């Protein structure tokens, strides 16, 4: 497959928006494309400007033969990871999860979701 500008523009890159409460307006960026960002006064204007910025960013990479990262997909993650922890923390988590009547895995997922 020829990976041209159309190919990359059609990929589902994440877009993030940060409101500037002090100065007004918004900052828009694609975290998977380092440095691909823009600022705008309104959301509608910003999303259009981000599309333009993304096209310019991708075009420059293609012209300079710089590798372009593709967006991460949910399928790229198993939902599992192994974690080593001190025995005292393991004991504490096991006791707390038992008190709550849930598995230690469920209890840890709950704690992680509260903190992220």
C-alpha cells in the first residue's frame, strides 16, 4: 500500500484540546504527532486549523522521509501487565480487597481508576 498524504490523513489520530483560561482560546494538538499543534479562539476554528496543521506536519515528514508514527489502537493492548511490589504492600492490598469483598485485581483497578 502506498502510504501517501491521503493514507495518513484518514488515520484516526487522537486530538486533544486544552482551554487557556487565562488568555482565552484553546490549544489543539495530536499527541501521536510530536509538535503538531495549533491555537484558536473557538473549538470549530481550532479543529479545522488542526486538520491543516496535521496535513502540513505529515507533508513535511513525507517530503523529508521522516518516519510517521501511526495511531495506537485499542487492539494493541492486552489489558494486562505484571507488577512487582513489596510484600507488605501486597499484604495490605490483599487485606483491603478482602474487606471490600472483591478480588485484589478488581480492587487495584478501582484504585488505579481513581488516580488517573
